[in-house]
C-alpha cells in the first residue's frame, strides 16, 4: 500500500525546496553517515520472506522515518512497491496515525483522528500524511526501475493507498492494471453536476464546496466517505523507461 509519498512529495509547491537545493539522495546519505550507518544497515531483508525494507531516519529515535520503502515480490512474480513513506523531519507533525485512544489508525484507513486530520488538511497536507514530503518520489521510482533491471524484470506494481496517491503515480508515468475505470468515474462524478460534487455540501470540513477542483480536495472528500464507500480497487504498474500517458484528472491542480 503506497501513500505517496506517500504521497507528500507533490504537496510542496514548485518554488518550495525543503532541502535548499541539495540533492535529496545525497542528503539521505549524509543522514545515514551521521548515524554511523553503512548502506546495508539501512536495509532489512529476511532470507525467508519475499520482501525488503529500506529505512532512513534523520536521527536515532525519531518517531517517523525520513524515507521508508517496502518492496515485495508479487504473486505475478514481479516486484511490487508495497509502501512508501517520505517525511520532512523538520516540518510540523500531524498525529493522524493515532486515534484519541492512542491506537494505530493505519494512516487513517482503519480508524481516524478527525481533529488531527482537519489540522493537516488546513495546512495543506493530503490524507495519510503525518508531515510534508521531500519531493523524493521520482528518485524512488528511478531506483525501482534500476532494481527491476538488475533482476531482469520490465515492470513493477504499485498499490496506491489513496486517490491522490494514484494521481501522483499517474503523473510519474504509471498506468493501471485495474481500476482506471474507477478513477475515470470519479472524475466524471466530480463534474459540475456530478453526484460527488453534490456531496460537497459542507457537512464536514472534508466536504467543502469546491473541493472537487483539486486532487487533494477530492482525496480528502473520498477519504471522508463522500462516495458512500471506501476508495479502492486500484492497482498500478510502471514499465521501465516508458510513460503510460494516463491522465484521469486532466488539468487538475494538486
């Protein structure tokens, strides 16, 4: 399940560079070096399991990873980018991952912390984000393509966790194995007279009139159940060296 990275990468405006022009991968390497970690110490890969994890934190004991990537081998015998989390450790934190009783919300997919979600939404984040991102997703996808090349695979799969995640992956050249019709129907229903637009009645902070005009606004409304069901049924892929050319929200602002 991949929230874009995260899901937070597209959250930054084009003129907002959280790293001050520093190459993001060099910055991650510097974090690891400051902790005295070798590259292999950032990777967890049990020999008896079909998955591996890369995890980098800005400092030992930080509550959130700066970069976390889970890769597994799918039932189709191709790699799957199962989960991506990218966080700016210097940015404010939003506790959407814990409910009022301190239980794990699974980034809002199992339960919700409405007060923290409203705060995150107000400050420009998307569903599932605990901090703003670092615009690292493109590099993560490049690394996945390189990994596929090493093991002789032409593509990998992606399981987006939210509507905005799927749109972000589209814009990075990913296509749909299943669920393109779901995304196109959502776009149609967010038309001026569509059923989802009619549901933007202001009954909750996540269903404000006009929310359907942006990717993030749509994602919050869908996360809030404006469609009457949980968003899902989408599986994506990325073919090495090829852009799928899919755009289910033409001209949509993030």
